[in-house]
C-alpha cells in the first residue's frame, strides 16, 4: 500500500487492531484456530473507497496448519466481520 491515502492507512491500522484484539481475546470459539491464538494478522489492505479490506494472515507458528486455520476463519467470517464493524463504530474512525 505504498500509494495508500491517509484514510486507507488509518482504516487499515484500525481493522488490523480490531482483528488482533478480537482474535487474541478468545471471544471467537473455534478449535480450528485455537480460539484465535493460532492467527497472526500480518497486514490489512483497504480499498480506495474504504468498503473492502483484504486481510493477510499467517499461522502463529508451525503447530497450526494454514489450511485448518483458513477453514476456521471462513467458518467464523460473519462473527469476525461483526466484531470488526462494532470496533470501528466504537473508535469512530472519522477521516
């Protein structure tokens, strides 16, 4: 995101923080990603209109299989999206 706007950078950082906090809290229960402990959010790329985000993640360490973690994240996609949206609404990203 070398050419990212200020808005994109702020949203990217905030979404990454929201995902990291949500996953680390263990609120999202799924054995496929050890209730969040297996996931490291590397980067978030936000579209120019701020409506879409690409999440780049990796397993926390070699104990976790990327395919298993990926399936678990897809299973919990809706609840993760709701938690991120709630987090964004609470911190009021006003740019």
